[in-house]
C-alpha cells in the first residue's frame, strides 16, 4: 500500500514540475545572483529584513524571468502584467531582481538604505519597475483587487500578481479583499503567500494560527494551490496552471519557503527578520551561496 501511495505521489509531482532543465538552470543562476546582490546591499550598511528578503527570491526570479508579461524598456506599457510586493519590508529582494532584469543600473543597488539614495528599505515607486509603495501590511492586496477590476472594465488582458507574507494575512483588509475578489470572480488576480512560517512577533502559529488557510480560501471561492516556494519547476508549473485554469475564480498560491534561505545560520531563524550581519562575515556568506 505504501509503495502504491509513493508511486502515485511522485508520478503526480513529476507532472507538476517543469522538465525544461536548461530553463531551470538559468533560473537557479539568476536566483543565486539575486541572493548575492541582496547580501552585498544589506550587509555593508548593517541593514535589516535579510531573512524575509531571501525567502522570496525564487518566487520573484520565476515571475520576472519567466512568467510576467513585462518589458524593462517599456515599464509603463498599459498592457503589462502588474506585480505588487505587499510585504514591502522585503524590498531588497525586489530591487535586486528588478536590477538584474534590467529596469535600472545595478550600480544603484549600492545606494540601498543610504541617505540620499533612491532605494529605501520599504519599496517605493521612485524605483523603476515598482508598481506600489508598500510598508504597512494589508495594503497590497486591496490595491491589486482594484487593478484587477480596472483591467476587466477596460478590457485589458493582464494578470495582477500580489505577493504577501503569512504575517500579512493577519490584516483584516486582506480578508475583505479575499471576499470581494471571489464575489466578483476576479480570475485575473493571483495571490502568492510567502509562507516562511514567521512574522515580526514570532512564529505565525503562535501569534495567530492561520491553518487551514488553503481550505479557508477555497471556502471563500478561490482556486487554491500549494507549492515549494524554492522549487523553480513547481513555481513555473503552478503559474502556468493558473493561466490555463478555466474556472472563473481568483487564485491563491501558498508557497512554502524558508526564512533566510541561502544563509545556513539564518535559515528558519526568527532573528533573521531584524538582525543585521556584520560586514566581517560577508565574504564567508557569499562563499556559502
């Protein structure tokens, strides 16, 4: 019986994971570069929010290098897909991804979190490619819902992607948006949760236990999915599945991630949210990536 179960599990998983190995290898290289850029941005200035930035790198890389209909040379194209980072405190990850994607000169990354620099800790629309200035949680999804409604009303074939944190799910404005989006059958809306199981005050299950979150969203009228948020093949597959899903409902993707992904002594640690890293260990960290 167990052998049958394992066979079925791995057979289904095989169909869910992208088999384009060259694409996957390219994405892995991009993710490594983005992680290195984040370290080089944050460590010298003893900046914070390292762990929550590293946990979303793979999601951002798959979106920006494979999924999103965007053009860095025409960032204001009216028909572009929209990406909103609701967890704005992880702005370093978005900046590093946008720079790597060609939205601005990578040299600008060195101005992160510095007086007079363009790159503030929380994302801002001053930066090319950033769609919404965020910081206070609970704002990204309601704005994303507005974009989705506007796109439908204007007849624009675009998809709105909103990346939120599991701590972000504590905000009531998100649950109002969940209900509103389902009521209006916003199938052009995709919400991705960076489920690293931690938030600013501790472990999510200890602060406000969200489980069973996918069942809750399904009961609200959403298409729901769960993936490994660091597996590029799974991420590609779920985003492609979302595009092809004929059921006219909004989409909720719970991406299981690891806070501090890529730095062994930070992985899965609560302190990676606020703790800075001394510049003396920067070279050691870059060697481990």
